[in-house]
């Protein structure tokens, strides 16, 4: 294990006069948390639209997973340009740009509702491009609004509100989209059920952009911190813990998104629960709700416990639960897969903040790399879709179990990351 030297915060929040602020800026944290909530709600709606569009356009699992491929593929394509944009215009203006692009993506769902599956995929890509810019801006912003040692705890708290959005999203989508589709006559009418909800989201995002543009937030100035002892100085890529963290983000997002994407079809299997799509949508909320509850718990736990050890324990539990769902049946398998949401809770913010630790002036580049790794949400569900077409939905969950195995390794390897602080 690399020797982890103590480091100061990788960026410094400043007030209008340029003076550094002490401690966490609560008002800034509240405003940024609203963004976490919104992109959580939008992202979880994909889990509703995947079975909906699969039924409308008679798609295979691989074809249906193109939704996640286009959505999370945007992270890979847009993350690095987003990092360059934010370095040029700043975190706050970058967030405003991201909100406006996401609003345009939501508006595109209206023409897509009568233009076919290809237009839906384009709308998903544009929407995710805006959210990518938000991610690149907001995640490192949260990590520096307070002491370095509690960065994981702080990011976990904001991610808890992201999970509140992902919990509400499937329930709202099930009510406004799937239930309405069940009462609609024909494929065209089913496709039209997305118009109202996504136009409403476009309006909310545009309003947030205006509010965020005029909010008084502290400016973030990059510092010149020393890199971790024994690691390279040339770029963020020279830091081994960042590279391993990027792999961890890739696999974690892939596993989490894959499970959520297949939940409705999994619960519809006759030997599991035999539920309709509309009924299963409520259980998708339980999956994401577990992550929300776990993040509030994790916020408190990681103020005293090692983030790495907490991450490793959660990954081990996730592996056990996914294997139980893959090999079991009935309510046991159903509740096992839903309980994985609780284990997912602290994984993203913990991996993210651990990977950024000690990057100093390379923090912006590192954040872009980590957000680029979110492309795992595009590729892992696509691979699981191929497995589901070949082996069945239940057996395909062995792939997320393998993803959690690497996260267990990463958490154990860097379990003493903040020990010296």
C-alpha cells in the first residue's frame, strides 16, 4: 500500500474579498445539494423508461439498454471538455450551463414521443451531457467546503439528497408514465405519456439555472498542494489511487445502474414476484430509497470510521446479496436485490473523495477523469443485457457481483487513507 502523506484541502473556498473561509459553508452546501437531488430524480427515471420503451418498440434487452448506453456514454464523451469548461468559467457558471443543457434535453422528449426510439436516445444523450457538467462542477466543490478528513462524510450527505431524488423518481414515473401508458390506446399514445413529466422537468431545471446564476456562492481557488508521497507529479493520471478509483467508479456505477435497469423485468419474472411494470416501479423506489437511508447513516459513521473500511464492508455485503438474488427465488431473491441499494449508499461519494485525495492542482483534472469513468453506467448494463438475452435476467446479475469484488479490493487497499489527518 502506498504511503499516504497528509495533505491540505485541494482547493480553497474564498469570500468576495478573496479571503479563505473557515469550515463548511452551509449555504453553499444547501444550494449545491439541490442540484444533487435534481439529477438523482432524472437519472432514476431511466429505470422506468427502459421497460416502457422496450414494450413500445418491441426491443431486446441489449436494444433497451441503449438508453443507459447513450445516457452514461455522455459522461465519457463530455467529462473532459466539461472539466476544461469549468476551469475557464468557474464552478458556478459551469453548473448554470449544465442546468440549461439538461433542460434542453428534457424538451427534446416532446418531439421524440412521436419521432421514434432514435430520437429518444438522442434526447437522453443531451440530457446526460448537461448532468455531466453538473457532476464535474459539484462533486469537487462539495469536497472542499470543509476539512479534508470529512470530505467523504460531506459528499455522502449531499449524495443522500441525490438518493432522495432517485427514490422519488421511480414512484413519480410509475404514476405519470407507466400507469398512464396502461390506460393509453396504442404505441403512439404510450410514447406520448413522457411529454408532460419531461416538460415539467425542463421548466424546473431552467428555473434552477436562473436561481443558481444569481446565488452568492464562494469562489473556489485551486491550491498548489503537494501530491501523495511516492507518486508522480506530472498529471492526475500519475496518481495510482486516482486510477484505481476511476476503475472503482466505472464498476460501481455500472453495477448500480444495471441492477436498477433490470429491476422491473426481474420482479416481473414468474418465479420471483410476477409483478406488472406499474407495480414493480414502486419497488424500484425501495432500491433507491435504501441508498438514501444508507447515506444518511454513512454521513455519521464516516465521521469516526475509516471511509475505506466502510466501503469494503458495504461491497462485501453487496456481493452476498447479489449472489443470493442470482441463485434464489421468490421473496428472498426479491428483497435481496432490493437490499443492495442500502449497500450502494456510500460507495460513489467515498470512492470519489478517496480518489481525489491529495491531487492538489490536479483536482479538476481528476474530477473529470472520475466523471468520465461513469461511462460504466453505459457499458456494464449493455453487457448485462447481452447476458440476459443469452442466459436470462436472473443469471445476468452475476456481472454486478463481479463489479463489487473490485470495490472491496479498493476499499481494503486504501483503508488508512486519512489515518494521518
